[in-house]
């Protein structure tokens, strides 16, 4: 409603002056990228092309300090924008000028550049910071894993806040340089290739480079005392693996599994097409957590994955993610089936390869294992919600869905879909809806009813993924 105003000349001048301020809110980047599960994750208004992270780490105290330089492009006019971060910031520069900054919410860092950014403008953002990541809790937890000899950043969907400021969402992927200085005798492991390692004054600096687009949660850092092995596969791919010197009884089984990385990658390439990255490998730090994570080109494994014996199946799972999750990343966290359903299905194919049961046999077994009414069937793999994102049903019902797809489209179309999807969206992002459209195009079959039943409807489907009879 408009009020009738009688204003003086000075009042008119004040109103005119107020116009730019009134227009300003449209030039503020949103504090989230628009993910329905995690409204504050990622940020709006800019796109990052590269992160340069340069750190010093003291394992005795878990003290981290350093500078991250972010190369970004404004996708709208920006008087202010956000980063996601949780450590203590001491300075922010935007295009060389000191910027205003404020920590708000759980993990937001609001940055106000001295000179606003115009849509399309390049921005170089430098953030200097310090912290003790293991002491920093957000939403009641810390994704930084402290070990007796150092620390590890590996978590999904959040891990970056504890060691570098970012646009923390897989929809904004970037290349990375990670440079870390640690006391001589400690190693720093990250993604990609070790481009240099130098020592002076009692410190060793490790410079790692990832030159393919990488999601922030797939960017990992491990600091500790490791034995590092390097190798090259018959096809020429460099493989670097690292094992904590302190793996106890799990050391043999861990090596016997992770040292098969090259063999597993060659086998997976047969199903999924060429390996998308320039280097590969994995590391096993002396953490106590239970999960593994498909950190790009250098998988994070917990020693607990090998406590019950060797476990090539987990290696297959995490390496399958290099195609399904890392090269082709989800667009929104609700698309998690595109990661976990396919990584679990790769384990079923590996079982068949190892003569330990075919994919169809495992599907029949899993379907029978969960009778109607089992809470397992309450989870919808196509939209599990943030609390159920990593529920076993996303993996197992997700893989049942893929077996049902295989039986519906036939062997030839199915294996074309498995191989061509990673090529279609290489180094990009995709949604389940795009996968459906793609699979329909390749197979020539409508798949809406099938995926609706298996991915989006609670309850046990009336029939399992039954193999077609006869020829
Ligand atoms: N993507 C990982 C895997 O399937 C799951 C990691 C779960 N994350 C976590 N913080 N528990 O191997
Ligand atoms: Zn997984």
C-alpha cells in the first residue's frame, strides 16, 4: 500500500539516495546453491574454476594455518557473496583489495568486496585462516578425523569446511592445487598427482594437483606417517597408494585389497569406459571411523573395512564411484541413487567375476531377505531424504532397481547404458530424470513405471527383478 507523502526538497534527495540501497538485495549472492536437502550448502552468485590451497599443519597439536586462493566468475552482480567455511579467518582479499567478512550461521562466511563484482567479472578471492579442525563442531559433529599421528578430511556430504573455504556443493566443480607443509617424517596425501616434494628447515612440502573438475567433498587431505607406493598399470595409469605405518592387524588385508586398484580399474573400464582421471590410488589412515569414501582419484579407506579380512569389494565400490559420482556428479543430493545404486551394482558384477554369485542371484537374495513390511522398503532410493541418504536401502534397493532395469531393457541396451552414461556427462553433473531420459533413448523403452515403482514408491514391489525367461 502506498501512502501519500508530502516531502521537502531535502526529503526528495534522501529518497533518491535511498534507491541504490533498495536495489542492493538483488545483488547479494544467496547463502545456499538451492539444494532441497541442504538449503545452506553451496552458495549462489558465482562459479569457481580453481582452488589453490596452501597450508602448514602441525600433527602434534592439530594446528592448521594457511591461505586458500579461489578463482571464480560472478554469475550475477554481487555486492556480497558467501563462502562455506568453519575455521577462523584473519583476512579476505577480493581482486587484491581487503574485503569485509563475517562468519554467520553454522558455516557461512559472508564476504563484502570493496568494489562490487559485475555479472561475468573474474574474482580472485584470497582467504587467510587458522584453526584446530578437530575442535570445530558444526551441526553437532566434525568431519575432520583426528589420528594419533595427524588428521584426515574425508566426509560426505560435508568435509571442506574444516580445511578450506569453498562453494561447497558438487554442482560447482573445480580444479585443485593442494600444497601442505608438514614436519619432516610426516606425509601429506591429497588428490591427483604429486607434482613436487621439497624439504627445508625441518619441514616437507607436498604439492598435489588435480587437473580434472572435482567436487569439494571429493577433495581429501590426510596428514600422518604413511608408507607410500607408486606403480603404473599396463595401460600407463600412475597409481599411488599410501598406508598408515600404524594399521596393526589390518595392515596385510588392507594392502592385499587396495594394491589391486589397478587391476580393478582395468576391469571396471571394460564396463564403464575409459578411466576419467590422470592418476589413481587410495590411502588407509589409522582412523577409527567405519566408512570409506570415493575421494577423487585417491580413495579414502578406513582400516575397519579390512578388519574381517581382505575386501576387494569395497575397492570395487569406491572405484566404481570414480565414474558414477566423481566424473559424473549428482546435481542435487537427492540424486544420490546415481552414485550409490551403481557403485553397489558394480560390486554385484565383481561378485559374478569372482564366481561368488551372479548379480541376478544376489538380487533374488536381497529381495527375499526383506519381506513386505520390512522398514527397508520405506526408503525411496530416488528421494530418500537427507536423514536416509546413506541408508543401506539406497545402496541395495538402488542396485535392485538396476537389476530390474537390466531385465527390462535387455543385456545389450543395459551394458550400452552403463558404458555410455559416464561418457555423456563426463566431468559434469546429472539428475535421475536425465538418466531416465537417456536410458529410454538408448533402449527405446519407456521406463517411467519401472523407475517410479523402484525408486519413488515406498513399499516392496510386487515382484523382484525377475530374469526374463528363455532366449
Ligand atoms: N559414498 C560413501 C560410500 O558409499 C559413503 C560415505 C558416507 N559418509 C559418511 N560420512 N558416513 O562409500
Ligand atoms: Zn558409495
